C-alpha cells in the first residue's frame, strides 16, 4: 500500500507535464496570417470621402463559394480622402482569400455624439448588401497597384 501511494504522485506529475507540453505546442496557431489591405473608394468619378458630418466603412465578407471559410469580417473606416485600411479585430490586414465587399457611407445626425446614428446614404443602398454589391476581390500577399480600389456606380 505504501508503494502504491509513492508511485501515484509521480504518475500524476508526469501526466500533468505531458499535458502542459502538448498544449504549449499548439500555441500561436489560432491567429491567421494577415496581409495589408488598403484602397480608395470612388463614387462615379469622385472619391467617396468622409468628414465630421459623414461616416463610411468597408467590410470584407469571406466568400465561402471561393474557398474562404474564415469566420472573421475584416473592416476599415473611409477617411477624408476616400482611403480605407482594413483591420481584423485590432490587427491591421486581412487573411488571404476571396471576399465579397460592402460599403456603407452615410450622413451623421449628430457628430458630437459618440454614439451617433447615421442616415441618408451617400451611395446607392445596394452596396451595403454583400449579395447585391457585386464588389469582390482576392486578398493576396503581393497585390497589384490599385487591386483594392473600389469603384461604385453613382446610380
């Protein structure tokens, strides 16, 4: 009986060490590799710029029909020069793959209110629906110049 008790703690400690080593070996695999995604949004022949009275966002929706099974929807704000930069959570960039793209730009009712609500779209409403916008691109490590520029029809 004494011998059994002496062996039991050693086995438990050994199992615990194995579990720690196995869990540590998998660390770091949960975060996807992200690549920079930046571009300009055009509405007709003009940039779709935002200011203190407007707001705009570009959202990337993974295109499962083209093999992108990501659960993330990277997004970025449109600035005063019509430029956007995509972030996945707080990390800059998006995982490589195909995305359907939506654009949402509207007037801000009260720019002094941090929880402002927006109204009056600055572009046709079809661009806020991933299935109707017809905007799409593939995120790659080395994109061609202008690969992520978005051209929206004014009508």
